[in-house]
C-alpha cells in the first residue's frame, strides 16, 4: 500500500486519497458507503472544503466518519473571501462543527486571496497552536506565490499545495514541483482524471491502454500510479460509486517501472509553458 509523508514532517498518508467535490448531489448513503469503503481500502486522505455544497459536503463527511474519525486524514479549505485573520478562525470552527470533529489534519487556503496572506497564515498558525488544525497549506499557488507563503510562514510550515494535475496537464512539473520538493511541500494533484478519460488514442490514450493491459490494470489505475509516482505527489480522485472507489484504491498497490513511466512521459508530454500552474 503506497503511502507518502504529508509535508516535511507530517504523517504518512495514502498516496491516493478521496476528493469530495459535488458530493452534495450524490445520495447521502452512497457518499457514506463510498468514503467508508475508501477508508477500509486504505484511502485515508479525505479532501473537502467549506465551498463544496456550501458546507453540505462537510456535513456528509462528518456523518460518514462517526466512530471512524481517527482513521481519516481530514483536510478542508477556507474560501479566500473569508481568509482574514478573524474570518479564517471562524471558518475553520464552522468546518469543525459540520465535520463533527475537534481538529483537522490540514487546513488550506483554497486559492490566493485579496486579504493579506500574512493574516491568513497567522490565523492558521494560531489554529495549529491551539490544536484545531495539525498542519497548514495552500491551494492553487504557483511557485512564486508558494515562495511567498513559505517566507511568511517559515521553513517547513507549509505542508502542501493542492493544484491541478493530470496526464494531459503536467504544467506544474516544470517549476512548481521542483520548488515544492526542495522545500518539503507535498503537491496534492486535483482532477486526476482530467475530466476527459478515456484519452483519445492519438493523444496518449493508446499508450495508456497498452500499459494497463500489460499490467492487468485499468487505465485509471495506471494514471493514478503515474500521478503519485514520487513521494512528493498525492492524488485525490472523487468517487461516489463503490466500484470506482475500489478501482481507485487498488492503484495503491501498483508501482510503475521506470520504463512504464518513461513511456507515459513520452505519450503525455510536458506543456510548453515552462512556469506557473493551470487553474480550473
Ligand atoms: P476527478 O476526481 O478527476 O473526477 C471525478 C469524477 O470521476 C466523478 O464523476 C467520479 O464518478 C468519476 N470517477 C472516479 N473514479 C472513477 C473510476 N475509477 N472510473 C470511472 N469514473 C470514476 O475530479 P474532481 O472531483 O473535480 O477532482 C478531485 C478532487 O480534487 C475534488 O473532488 C476535490 O476534492 C479536489 N479539487 C480541488 C480543487 C481546488 O481548487 N483545490 C479543484 C477541483 C477539485 P462517481 O462520483 O460517480 O464515482
């Protein structure tokens, strides 16, 4: 079961976790069953945000985790418009209530805010010092924004940066990933299926399916294994269907060979733009 450290000194978490965007539209019993089955199959990293369903998704997760909170590595995010010093603390406390827990394993700024980053990070440091969160992080920060966050929060304080990352968009590998690795920041990739699998054969799809067939795995399992091939890389696919959950969790037992990785790198080449990140 592949697990990776969260940040420079954080605990080991599942390399592939569970996203929760749009789960408010799914049947609540299916959501609970999916999240619990994901935990049973080793996907302990659960990602959410106050944004999702305007808090409804956090409530669904809170219900699903009754009696199992300690088994999960629970991450939520503050909306940029709430990310003042006081607003960040209040938003976190609302998330804790909805999630039926007294701490988050990590709390992130969802994307760069017009409020001073110093205030947001100071509020998160206070939340950490009072035990309401265990680690702090950011999301949708490019390498220069991440450098600024590290310079404010201090070395080792920013545990993760959550950014868009899938086979057809590897932009962040140019500059963000090496910078994050040099500073002990885990890169959590979102939308790992790119909202477009299966990939067209001429755009890497045939290589992906060849490798999957050779390994006796599915294309999505190969994609997830590639996206989490280094200890600095985590992925958080969202799945409400149990068969999807099981398929994604099984990628935790798949290790690609250097030759498989090289084939995928050639089939899904790096973007020409050599800096920054893609945003949704
Ligand atoms: P995604 O995980 O790439 O795709 C989710 C879709 O794929 C769902 O329709 C799901 O179906 C389906 N799916 C999952 N596993 C599958 C499988 N094995 N086979 C076939 N279909 C499968 O996209 P996403 O939910 O947009 O992104 C993942 C997570 O990243 C989000 O849920 C959220 O937690 C996070 N995120 C963060 C940001 C940010 O700004 N920080 C932005 C976007 C997303 P079912 O649900 O029906 O199973």
